[in-house]
C-alpha cells in the first residue's frame, strides 16, 4: 500500500514540475525566435539556388503542423488547467496522434537534409529538422511502447513522463523549424 502512495506522489510531483515548465518553455522559445527573427532580418544573407519543395511535402508539412497544434492544445492546455488530460481533450489528442505519426514520415522524407539538394540550406533549417524528427519519433515511440504489455505500472508512469517531455521538445523543435523555413522562404537565409 505504501508503494502505491509513493508512486502516486512521485507521479504527481513529476506532473507538477512539468506543469510549471510548459508555459515558460513555450514563451522562451517564442522569445528566442522573435530575437532571432530580428537578427536574421538585419543580417539578411540571401542564399541562391534554393529549389522549392513539392506540393506533397508542403501539404504534408501543413497537415503535420495542424496535428501538432491540436496535440499541443489538448495536452498542454489540459495539463496547465487540470494537471492531466481527460474526456474530449484526450479523445482529440488520440485522434491527432495518428495524423501526427503519418505526417511525421512525410516531413522526414520531404525536409530532412540529404545530398546536394540541401547543400545550400541554412544550418538552423537542417538541425531543427533533425531535432523535430528525432523528438517526434521519441514522442510517438513512447506511447507505442506504453500500449504494449511489456511494462508495469511504474514503467508506464515513467514512459508517460518521457512522452510529456519529448512532446514538449517536439513542439519547440517545430517552432524553430517553421521559423527557419519562413526565414528561407522570404529570402532572409
């Protein structure tokens, strides 16, 4: 019985710590992007020979971003307000998770740097794409692992904590990647 109380307390403590980090992390990423936007705008370095992506990659990226917005709103909004997800937020999160997983593959094929085509891409665009894909795989993988009958309750609590943190890393990486794409699109990098 005491073990159960310890697990509940430790999971509650992890939830409270995560709950306190969500808004500062997203606000900090937004501030860094805003300051970076000013710096990039003032030091414009137009890169020639940038070929645009195809319509499949662009549409897939837009759908991926829509899935990320739904996932972030349902998860982070629920956790900030109530400390956990339930009812419609959980259902919306589960529905968007499938789209996220499918379009993660589209973004990986369309946006990860490879070969000569991406030789002139900005370093932030390259590295944020890698961070986005790796954190996205970690986020999806943790819940896949949690659905398999291979872990006990304590392990599932740990997997859920990793899922929360990797989801936050995915949201922040997506913000930086979108910024890098927009800077390149408008000729600032």
